């Protein structure tokens, strides 16, 4: 068996003397690393039937589109996709979910703070998290205020600095488009009641399909060659440093955790976001992290290695060297997943009854 040796040099300053202490740690064998990763709470994305079961379980727990069955049908998902891409759900007819969660850009917008209605920035300078894999989050939003995707999707439609369409207007617009009414009937049956909740829930059904399995999942599932030695080394560093105490589960994140645990976040003043009432923040997923800069709730870091070092400093009270940060970043590359294939949907035309855009 081949063991790769990693050398960590720690310098302890004692009085006037500086002692160099060299310790060697050994990279576990691939199979041992898989066990170690699982013991640290890391999980792969469920595949095939297991994914369907996971989605159906989530639907049961959350009440998304409750009262209708079956759920997650092709018709519902296709309709949810149209609504996701439809800017007419905004009062200006210009902003869709895809504006800020661009599926061609790993579900993000590549700006520090989201920009919405009338070019207004998020009032707390909040960055748009990716929608990819959001089905695996325990809670949604940086302060975790939404418990599921259906609940979540109502927020941005109404938010004055996002899509700025009061629920009544959003429903009027959809119902005024004859093809949409037809498609809701096809998706849920003739008796469907097209209300604001069902519109948001239908978008949520589409979002539930946006999952991105990666080489990292293959590795966790036992394909020991799926990660290079350098990536395995990075995964081991990630675990050894203690990152998995918060970045675990299927999403390597998704749960509420303390922020600025041992030191203060360097850019805490920008936007004034303080987390939930207990100061907790939703730990972002690290899946596709190499594609979702800028980082942190107010998008102040563009370099992943800087973000990694900041995490060590403020969350763990440790100094992460350039080499270690690089190693973790090498591992992060393996979290780039297979993107859902998205064909841009053709959206049905407005009718004379459709409310006109307002700015
Ligand atoms: C103007 C930009 C903008 C638009 C438009 C927008 N969002 Fe967001 N989205 C954000 C921001 C910013 C956040 C974080 C806000 C917060 O935490 O308070 C967010 C959060 C989310 C989250 C939570 C993800 C997580 O990890 O916590 C989901 C899911 C989401 N949006 C889906 C949607 C959907 C669906 C739509 C369309 C109905 C939409 N967004 C429209 C900017 C936007
Ligand atoms: C105590 C819990 C905790 C620990 C430990 C922790 N993190 Fe985090 N991490 C968070 C939270 C919470 C956030 C979101 C903070 C914010 O933006 O307000 C975050 C954000 C991040 C981000 C930015 C993600 C994005 O999309 O903006 C990266 C990258 C990251 N962490 C990597 C790491 C690494 C690497 C380690 C180990 C060195 C680590 N974290 C340790 C909780 C933790």
C-alpha cells in the first residue's frame, strides 16, 4: 500500500527561543479516508431510487403542493422551470429567479450583493446563494428563516428589492396567460386552484431537481480512483482542520451554525447582517464552491484560499497556511458537479388581460 507523507511544521515560541517542531501525519489509504469522511458526517448525494425517496420524503415533511398527487411529475417540473425563468413574475417584467440564480453560472449572479427591482441592492448587502442542491439544506436563506423551498420562493417574488410583485399581482399575471392556466390543469388536474402558494411550490418542485453529483460522491460511494491523490490529501486536510464540524451532511453545509466563533469576520460591518436571533448563520453548501464566488453572506471574498484562511481564523482559531489552503481548494475542485441539463423554456405569450409592467 502506498502512503503519502504530509509534513506539518509548527513553530512554538518559548521565551526567547524559537523551536521548530516537525510532526508527520500520514494520508490514510483511500478506503480508510472514505470511512474517515463518513465518520465526520460527510454524505454523498442519493442516486436513482434513493434520490426519488429523498425528494418524496422532503415533500411529505414540508407540505409543498400538499393536496395534490402524484408530485414531481414531468408536467409539474416543466411548468416549475418555466416559472423559474419567467421575468413576468416580477412587476417590471424584467427579473426572474434566473436573474440572480443564473443556472448558466452555477445558480448564482457573480456580484457581492444581489441586485433586483430598479437596480436596488439587497438592503443587507446579501449575496445570492446558489439554488443548486438547495433541496439538501436544512433551512433556506442566510438566517434560515424559510424552512423549505416552497416557503422560500414566495419571498423573492414579493420582496421590493427583488421581483417586487405583491402575491395578488403575481397570481393575476399567471392566471391571465391562457397557456399557463392550461398547464396548471395538466400538471395538477382540472380542479387545480392557482394561488400564490401553488405558484411558489411549483417553482420549488423544479428546484428540487437541480442536484449536481460529482467525483467526490463517486469517491464516497467507494470508487477509490475518483479523486486524485492531491484531492484526497485536501479532503483529509479539510477533515483534520475541523471544517466538517459545520460543513457536513450531503451539502457540506445547509445547517445553522455560529459565525465569528473565535474572532470577528473581517467585513462584518458591510451590510450589518447579524444572522438569526441567536446570531446563527446558515452554513452555505460547498458543492460547486469553485464556481460561486464571491464568498460569504456579503460577498467580500473573491479568492477561495482567502475565504478558507478566514474560516480557519474566525471559526476555528487556527492559522491555515497557504499550502493547506491550496490543498483544501484542490479538494473543492472535486465538488464541481454534473450540471443539470437545461434547455431554455419557451414562455407562453401574455393576453390583453395581463397586468402591464410597472417600475
Ligand atoms: C434580486 C435577486 C434575486 C432574485 C430575483 C431571486 N433571488 Fe433567491 N436569493 C437572493 C438572495 C440575496 C438570497 C439570500 C437572501 C437572504 O438570505 O435573506 C436568496 C436566497 C434564495 C434561496 C435560499 C438558498 C439558500 O441556500 O439559503 C433560494 C432557494 C432562492 N433564493 C430561490 C429563488 C427563487 C425560486 C426565486 C424566484 C422566485 C429567487 N430566488 C429570486 C437573490 C434573489
Ligand atoms: C463553526 C462552524 C464552521 C466551521 C468550523 C467552518 N465553517 Fe465555513 N462557514 C460557516 C458559516 C456559518 C459560513 C457562512 C458565513 C457567512 O457568510 O456569514 C461559512 C462559509 C464558508 C465558505 C464560504 C461559502 C460561500 O458560499 O460563501 C467557505 C469557502 C467555507 N466556509 C469553508 C470552510 C473551511 C475550509 C473550513 C475549515 C477550515 C470551515 N469553513 C470551517 C461555518 C463554519
